[in-house]
């Protein structure tokens, strides 16, 4: 597996790959790779002729109090995991190369960037959209792979690709979890053993929410209060938001009759965690006819 740091070299590599008619799959990451990233890389390797993984801890998506400086970095481990998962190339540019001094262009997906995480992390999704745009322009992928773990990010990238007429496909893959249900995240390593136990409650509470929908509850307020109740009892958890939204627009829904995203963000100690579940209630009339089919899909 090749390691490229210079943007010009990356562009040249992509030009050559495209000239040879090879499809390029792209997995943008901030490194400290885990099994969630692995699933994206594997899928890309299975679907594309070549797979590029970027490692870039993007300063413009961290707030002033964010953990940019202490965000985990592990190039040796990342090389091993990416190579074993089938990546052909690691692209690890410097901050100065991606954001040279004097740059004044940003990309913003308006509206949906201010909701959910965006309401608590001003400018975060502008940072994400801008860096993803730069990386797409450099790598020129045919397909790019994102995780449902960052549901809002995936929705924003999808919208941006559609709005800007980019000739590429965005694939969004299910959340990879540890055995205890905790969604894998590079930040989980910050959690103490005790905090980790509290953190697993997020997934347990989301499963409960999915079960409520399965049982016929359709009111977002009922789902939200159920989640707040389930998580509020743990003093180690400080809830940031509990939202029930349309997964494409991230706008709150009035009723959960269609595919709905239930998303939470919470601080556990000094660590901010996010998790979510998609619930797809089967329409009642239909449900009577196809009773053998599972009424709730969550991933
Ligand atoms: P990050 O390195 O955290 O920026 O994540 C890079 C990509 O991996 C993003 O598209 C994330 O949504 C995805 N990802 C992170 N954690 C997981 C997970 N537990 N399961 C699936 N995808 C994930």
C-alpha cells in the first residue's frame, strides 16, 4: 500500500488511475482507524478497482474548545488496518497543504448544517463540507464511503454532492459497534471503565426507542421523553440533544410514519459521543398483511 503526502502526487495518481479506466473508491477519515473504518474500506475494496483512504485531522471542523490537539493519531496502526482491509493508497496530507494560509473559500450546506450537532458545534459542518470538497477535488473518486454513525454528516455530504452535480456516488454503511453495543469511535479511548459503562446506555436507550416505534408509538415527543428518561438517571451522562428527524433533511418530523432518524448526542465525562438509529415503521394496513416481516429496521 502506497503512502502519499503531497497533493500534486495524489492528483497525478488519480489522473493515471482514471486514464486506465479504473474506478476509485474513497474513504475519508481522521485516522485512529477502527473496525467501523475497516467496514468502509472493505466495502470500497469490494466495489471499486482501487481504494484511497485519507488520514486528515481537519482543524477547521473543531471548535476552539475542541480536542483537535489531543485527537488520537496512529499512522503505524492505520497503515496496518487499511492495508489489511484492502486499501491501495493512504493519502495523509499536512494541514498547511490542505489549508494554505490566505485561503478564503468555504463550502456550506445551508439549513441542515445548523441542526442537531450543528446547533452545538457552530461552524463544524462548514469545516466538514469544505474539507470533504477539497478531498473530493484532489482524489476524484467514483464512490465515497461514509458511516451512518455520523448520520448528519452523511446527509450533508449527500446533499452537497447532489447540489454541486458531482459525478459520484455516496455510500453510507451501518454503524459498527462493540460487543457491549457502544458505537465504535476513535474517541472511545478517552473513556474510563466507569464512563464506558455509562456510554453503552446510549445504544440501549436507542434500542428501546426503536422498540417503542415497533410497538406503535408514532409521536416524536414520546420517543424523546422515553430517551431522556432512560438516560437522565445516570449522573455521568450529560445529554446534549435527543432528536427525531427526517434522515435526508435532518428536520424534525411531526409523526414517525416514514423512515425516521432518532439521534442523540451526550457528554460522558469529557468525551462527547453521538449515536443514532433509523426506524422504519411498517404502515399499519400493510402490517396486517405481511405479519411475517419485521416491522422495524434499525442499522
Ligand atoms: P472519522 O475518522 O471519525 O472522521 O470517521 C471517518 C468515517 O468513518 C466517517 O464516515 C464515519 O461516519 C465513519 N465511522 C466512524 N465510526 C464508525 C462506526 N462505528 N461505524 C461505521 N462507520 C463509522
